[in-house]
């Protein structure tokens, strides 16, 4: 299967000097384009001895400090981040023939940030997060369903407290690359790298 990318070009003169501002522009365009799950991104982590792993997570906020996602602090990804607090993110917006890659150090969000986000989730999602021993081997699905039922009974008002083992992470961006598909695989790639308090924009060969 082969598809030509012909929608847009990406020129240095057209991008913002700040990668977060530029990301915000592209993210808004991805939402308006009807992109399926525009917040979906691959999170790549690695163990201290270099064994990589990757999975999809959802972007739940971004600003000058970095890019946030939320998960179980006892999951595989959390264990790898505790041992090696560096990671990479990739967002693919096929409707716009665009990709964004982000690299940097990862740290936990504050408890207050995690509580605010958890409270904004639908009750069913709160129950699932509290019930699941993420990444661990379980006997069957019935185990999870029993856990959800038990927690729902314990919280008849629908208010599930934030579990101690659940919360957010923020990837503090050090490198951000914007990729735009172009005809004949001669794609545009612009990379932002920190240069003191500013950002240096470099064009990469496709």
C-alpha cells in the first residue's frame, strides 16, 4: 500500500518560535479535521539496561512546562519511568498527514493536579482506574468486574476518591519535532532544540 502526501508544506517562516505554541496550532487543526482520538499518543519508555516498551496513552494537557498524561503508578510504564525518567511521545494525525515527536524528562504531576483531573473523569472511568491493578497478571475478567462492583457499592454517591497509586506525569520537552508528509516521500521535518532560554529550529532530512 502506498499513499502520496499532498496536503501541506512545512516551512521555517510559517512556524512559531515556541514549539508549544506551534503544537497548539496543529492540535487545534487536528481536532477540527475530525481526527479520530487527536489526543492519542505513543509513549515510549525504557528500562535502565535499554529494553524499550511502547503503548498508547492520551494527552491530557500541555503548556510551557510540558505534556501531561495520567496512569497507574504501579504499572509497567511507571516502574520504567521510576528507574529511567526519560521518555518519548509520538502523535500521528493521519487526516492532516502530520506527526509530532517529543522527548524529555518525566516527573509526576502534583497531587492537586491529579485530583483535579481524576474528579473530571466520568464515574465509570474513576471506578475502572481504582479497580485495575494495571499490568499485573489476573485470573480473568470477572476479577475486574467484581472489583468495580465492590467499589461502586462503597461509593453510592458516585464519588470515588483518587487512589494513592494513580496520578499524572509531565514530560518536560527538550526536543520537539514536527513532521509534515510531502509528495514522493520528500517530507518536511523541523526540530526544536533548547538553546539556553530560547529554541533553535533545525531542518532535518526526511
